[in-house]
């Protein structure tokens, strides 16, 4: 029987096409593999051969181009504005203020910009105001050293309140491995001589001393990792600001330097200060009127005057401070530990304050409330006081060199709801005081263990009547 070869040519043609398509596909895949491997090697060569320039310097290697995603988005590097590119010398002698101002103005206009102060340079900067508002996520990267003028007479009279003034800044970060040096030695020297006599003989001696870094009316500000030292007066100050985070900052000045507070807060809310080392000639942290929702924790303090609220109510002014938490703090060789200080005759209230888990070593007075605060030899006696209520001292443990506790509350406005819980204080090797301490007109409760045991008598029971007095003062702040 004969076979039917009617469709044989068509089948043969289809078979040829199938063989050709399969061979072409295999060759194309191998070609793509080779191209990809070659591109990776080329990219690696470009990356390794890009040089060792530091990020943010004026000469940086161009990044290797990457294929654009299918949706058309092109990723870009955050813009960096190096102060050297704006004419700064960085020799520690030439005035680089204009370069800093120009770099600031340029970076301020760009979202996510970084203003870079490079390492291995010292920049002498005259008093300057760096003003916003700027574009969001602005970073001031300080890896070098910024120097304030060392000669007192060179400071303009209009710039005596601060050295670097940050004004109206939002979503802003200062960070880096560098240093802000206030070079305050000549300022402190003036405080150690007959100051008024010096004022008579020299017209160039001011009666105001500047703060190194001051923030005014700023929001969502972060300060981290940097070092601030030797300020003529306060080191880091926040006025009328909100949403502040201070982390891993080192602040230092000699113990003998006057009024050199570490961190000073005034009329500011929602502030966190943590994991930092502060040692100066005054308060490590100073919390003033208008402050609320402040959290201070994991701080090493010393030398200095401890963690302080106040002085409040000076010259019969109104002071309002509330919701302050201070915890997990180490204080060594400080004048005070946890302290609240108010002037006689003031108005307003201090309430909802918690000092807990405070370790003290050779601290003169670890626990203090002083409603008779006076920074002069003699102050006028006045009736009325800033009301102090709902204050907790919990787990204050360690050694003291003068007395363990000082609660001196107003005759007209006693302290109410003051709790002493788990207080264990012993005399230090440098002890030169009295074990009993001073306790006057404070109401609250105590809870064992208490050492020395005499502290059990520091707070009275039955504060219902005096609490009503305090509430009348609290209404001023509501």
C-alpha cells in the first residue's frame, strides 16, 4: 500500500523553523549572560577605582550610572554643601563667618541638604545668626572644629547673647564628630577679678556673656554626637522651642567657670535629653519657666551643680513648670543632685516632677527643694512663692559630703505631695557636714528604706488645707 506524503513539505518547513528559533534563543541568552557578567566586573572596577575622598568634600567621585527603573524614577545623592567650597580657609585664624553664612543660605534652599564642616580644619567664626525656615531634613554635619573669637573686646555689642544663633529652624539636625569651642577663658577671668572696677577702667568689657549654641522658636530639632566646650556662659540653650532631641552629646568646661550651664531650657516643650556626658561650672541641665514634658535620662553629670529646676519666680514673676522626668542619672562631685529652686515672692507652680534612680557620689546635697533661693549675699524676705506639688524622689542612692537632704519650703505656700521613697545616702570620705539635713514646711509621705532614718520626719502628713493654697497658684498656669 502506498504511503501518503501530501503534508510532508509543510511538516519539514515547520521543523526547520523550530530548530532555527531554538538555536537563536540559546545564543541570545548566552550573550546576555556574558554582557551582565562583564558589566558587573566593569562596575566593580569603577567602584574600587573611585578614590578615597571624604564624603562632602569638593572633589568627589562621580557615581557609576545605574539603569533607570522602568517607571522613570532616577535616584539622586543628597546634596552636600562644603564650607571650603564657599571660600573658607579653615586655618583657625582667618574669619570664615562669610563662608559659613553663604553655605547656609545655599543649603537652606534645598530639601535634604547637608552643610558640611570637614575634619582636620579649624574655622574661626564670628557671632552669627543662621536663620530659617529652611527646606526639611536639613543636616549640619560638623566634623571639624568651630572656634568662637577668644578676645572679649572683638565681640559686637549686638551679639553678646549668643555666638551661633539658630532661629526659626524646623526639621533640622546638628551631628558629627566635631567640636564647638566657645574659648571662654577670657570671659571667666573677668568674673574672677573685681568686675565692676574693670568695667570702670575699660569700656570694652560687656556685662553680658554669650551662649555657644542657641535655638530660638525652632521645632523638631536634633542635636547628637557632637562636643560643646568652654562656653563663656551657657553651652546649649533652647528658647520657645518644641520637639527637641539631644543624644550622645559631650559638654565640658572647668568646674571654676561661672554660670556655664550645660543645657538650658526655657519656654520649651517635648524635650528628650539622654545618653550624654556633661561637666561644667554650673547646672548640667537647667529647666526654667514655661517648660513641660521634659525627659532627662542616662546622663553622667559632674562637675557642676546637678540637675536643676529654676531659679523660678524672680522679681515676682510667674513661673510654670510641669511634667518633668529625670531618671537613670549619675552625679559625681557635684554641688547638688536633684534640685528645685524658687525665689521668694514669685507666682505660678511647679508640679508633676519625678527624680528616680539617681546615683550620687560625693555630692554635697543630693536632694534639695529651696523656696528661699538667693544668688546674692542678702535677699529681701517676701511673702508668697511659686507653689511646688507632686514631687517624687525615688531611689536616690550614694554618698554626700555636706548633708543628705534640704527641704526649705515657704511659710505661706508649703510644698505638698512630696514623696521620699527608697533613699539611701551615706557620708562620703570628704564628709564635712551634718547627717540630719534640713526639713521645713513640706508635706507628703515617706517609704522605707530611708537612710539616714531622720528623713522620715522631713515630710508631714495631712496636707489637705495647704493643698488648696497650692491649687490657687496652679490656676495661674492653666
